[in-house]
C-alpha cells in the first residue's frame, strides 16, 4: 500500500514508522523547509493513550531515546492566583499519566530514520480522486504524488480538511495566546514559582488572563544521542482576551511580542513579567485558540484526517496525545489487510469518538483555567 502523509509533526512520523515496519510504502510531505525551520512547540505532555501508541509503533531505540530525553517532572499540576499567594494541587484523571517531552527533540528522534521518506518544503495544495480509486496530491513545490491513501496530519488549519470537509465547524475563540520560553538560568530559577520547576502551574486572573508555566529539564541531553544539544528552559503560554493584545497582534515582531506579553501581566506578581522578559525572542510566537464540533460521517474516500486536522481543540495538554493515539489507531486498522475504505471508515468512527471526547475535555479544562480551577489534564 502507498500512503501519502501531509504533515511531519509528531502524529505523521508515528504513523509512518508503524506502516513502514510492516512493509508499506510511506511518504511524508512537510511544508517547512527543514526540521528546525521555526519554533513549533516546547514542553508538551503526551497522555497515556499517546504514550502507548509511541511505545507500540516507534522503533524500540527511538522510543528509548524519547524516554531518556524526556522531562524531569516530579511534581504535579497546581493552580494559583495572579499574586502567587497560594498554590492548590489538582487531582489528575487516570489517563493523564504518560510522558512529558520537548516537542522538537521528540520530532528529531522520530524523523531521523524517516529522512529518506520525507520531502521538506512541500506543503499541501490540493488532491484529486482518480478513477482507479487512488489519490493524487499536488504540492506547493510544484510536484505531485500518487498513492492509495492520503492522510492529513497537518494541524488545526489543515488544507486537506478544508477540501475534504468544506463545511467543517471550527470556531476561533476571542482569546489569543503568546507562547514562549525562557532559558533556565539561575535568575530564571529565582523568578519561577517553585511548583513550576518540578511540574505545571496555571496562574489565573479574574479577567480572562491566564499564564501556564512549566520547566523543561532534560533527563539526558539530546546531544548524548547525536542530536543537537538542548538547554533546560521554562515554557510559558499567556492567554488574554483579544482586546488586551490590541490590533496588529499577529503582525508583531518577536521582540515586540515578548514585551507585549510582559506588559500584559505587569499588574501581577512582579516575578512573572520579569521571567517573560528574559524569554528568547526566537521562541516567542502568537497563536489563536480554536475549537470544533463533531461533524457527521462523510462518504468514505481514500483521504482521512488525524489529530488536530480532525478535531481542533483549545490548549489543555491533551491534543498531542490525542493526535498520536489517532496515528496508532489508523495503523492498527490498516495493517490487518481489510478493504481500504472499510479500514478507513472503521478508523474514522473510532477516531471521532475518541477525538471529540478529547475536544470536550480540553474545552472544559480551558474554561476551568479562566476560573482558576481547571488544568486537570495538563502536566
């Protein structure tokens, strides 16, 4: 079987490993010109479902390296107010257990043995269903590729989904996000709330502003495994109503964005704006917050969706695990050799059930963040 995967983040490589191991021809297409072309995620938690998929479908050595370079996270999840007066630990659901990693490090590990099958600088343009039941995809580098199945792992703004399901219900929320990270220097340690050095802290204000903080401390440096070296850091994500960030938010330069984030919490505990100001401008990015409603089943075709391409959700520490779980589920449906469209339809039914349960949980938790009592699925 020839499988074309659009998007080489985490779910796409997981699926590729699983299928290639069983002799299938897999090609990955990635719009970015290189693995490290842009900042695209920092410390992330992959829940138990996602971790199980990684363990099952990655080569043993790759999974062992993912664990070895994962985060030292001995603490749990806590919430506090803008003055950092009291910290309240949150009880996590059973499925929250899993693995916490640096996203770029995990991506490098997963792609290392897939470079021969990955084409960078080749984003999705459109697809065409052919008379023989196969699919042809046109790419932004001017090339085309044909396969038996096209899989979209290209995120919440999936171009494949826009063509497959033009009426797909996505809502862009009124709040916006600034993601960043601050090198974990001695000064940054002094400024970081202690529970965030070992776990995850959610800081909630009364007016819709909220700040997520968590330190990424590598168990072993990725350089030990022939990867680019990486330093420890504090990941932070600041959510605020769009009006607080003002017009032109997505057009700001990185330094301006960093200063805007610091000013947005200037009336909170002074350590928080100071910590943000020490952030790395090269890793400061703006983002919108999207959520989605479950669509009805569409007619089966040799095109399907995985992860945020199928079920965008607010940030609440759930989406990465859900996407990797989808990848593993699709691999498990394709490998037994059932007729392709039957396998795809079986996958889509299960994926929509699991994925939109995750959307509901993520939406609840994100809404809870704004009240200072959410964060149950983050770690």
